[in-house]
């Protein structure tokens, strides 16, 4: 019996701390949202936030817009790894070369979207996002948009991307879960896509002080038409050249409810897009039916000729627009001057 107890006593002697010994710390269990262990590359310091171009108002303060977030957002925006089959990126539909806009794209299910890809510029001043304004923030917009257009839910997508050492380093630098960091990064990048410093912004300082009402400069003449006879400025007031509202100004062949999803009284109405940078866009109106600024102006000329238009289809204001062919050219010259060269 004594011999049988000796091993147990030895184990007890080893396992029990001696008088004065400090207890060993117990490791805390890993957090569920902890990032996987990978060898992170060293990231270069993030560049400063983009400068505000001429012609734009002061930007609202946003603590989520940081240099680190913008730097990560730019990498994400252009990377096809965000799509389920690695075939497309955010930039595929919202092409930077076209003012972060596009025509009607194909969704992840292979079907064409109802609406064209809107320009992701000057959104820092926009309260409600999307053609119908159903999203209160980019954070609200991203999950359904990524799922529908890129084909993967944001949570597994974020966790998958965080396994990439470069992305892991970016997520660690921003902080939070992979989903939180990736959402903040895309939000910060999109909110800093400013479109300003256009030719009109420098010309405006002197052009409006010129005497007379029929200037020889077509851009100045176009501006006067824009703010006056053509009535464009009613829905596209400067300096952002959008009222942020919802209007019926073009055909709606797919019976898209538009803002009617939120407000039944505005069925068939869509957000007024900014006209800054419009000359770089490949398509216009929510359906992408117009392919140039000349087409846009011609559309309004044709709609003005319609007798007794249905206000449930076209805003009555459109029928009051009366401009000649020469005035149309001046108007297009001004619209082109709203795009930076």
C-alpha cells in the first residue's frame, strides 16, 4: 500500500506550488473574431486624404474616413477577389475611367440589372444612397449590393479576404473584425471620390461678371440656359449640380418602381444624379437609354414636344423646356465644362 502511494505523492509534490511561488498566468481563450495567424507584410504609410477640389462645398466630418481606410479601400475596389468567381471587381461596373460609373451591368446571377451603374462621386454630401435612396449609408448598401453584384455574402467574403496576408495587415491596421474593416475601407474610399476642379469652376469666377445676356462664349451661354430657359438648374443646382431629389424625367420600360419602394407617391421617380463629371459617363438616365450628353439634351427637346404628358410618367416641368438646336449645342458645351480634364 505504501509503495502504491509513492507515485501519487510525487505527482502531488510536483503539482503543488511551493510557498512564495507565483501562480502561472492562464491564457485567455482566443476571441471568435480574432484574425488567423499569418505572416503580415509591412504596409507603407497611408497617403493623406484626397484634397478637396475647387468648386465643391466643405465636406461633412466623418470619423470613419481615415487615410488607412482609404488606402485599403482603393485596393479592395479594384480587386476581382471580391467576386465569388474572381471575374469582376467594384471597378468593373463603376469604372474610374468613366467617372466611377457604367452602363447597365450584369448581376452575379447572370441577369442584367434594371438600372445602370451610377457614378460613385461626391457621395459625401448624399444622405440616401441608391437610385431609389433606400439605403441610409454605404454600410447599409454594401451587404445586399455585394451579394447581388459580386455573388457572395459579406461575412464569408470578409473572412476569406482576411486570409490574404496583405489584406490581413490592412484589417489589423484599421482594427475590428474583417467585415468591419472591409466595410469601413470601401466606405471611406467611395466617400472620397470627389469630382470638381472642372473648367467651369475657374471660368465661373469671371464669366458671370460679364455684361450682357447673350455672351459669345458657348460655355457661358450654356450656363445661362442651364440656370434659366432650359430649367436644368431646378433639379441640378450648383455647386453639386443635383438637388438630391427624385424625379420622373425619362422612360421606364421595365416599370421599375424607383423611389416608389419608399414613397408610393414617387413611383417611377429616380434620384437626380450629379452632373459633375457627366462627360466621362458612358450612359445616362437610370436605364442607360441615352449614350451621350447630346442624346440627353435631345431627349428633353423631344419630351417637351409631347402634348399633355402624363405626370405619373414624366415630370410636368419637362414639358416646359423649349430650346433651339443652337441653344442645345451651347447647353452641351456647358455640361462638358463640368467635367475635369
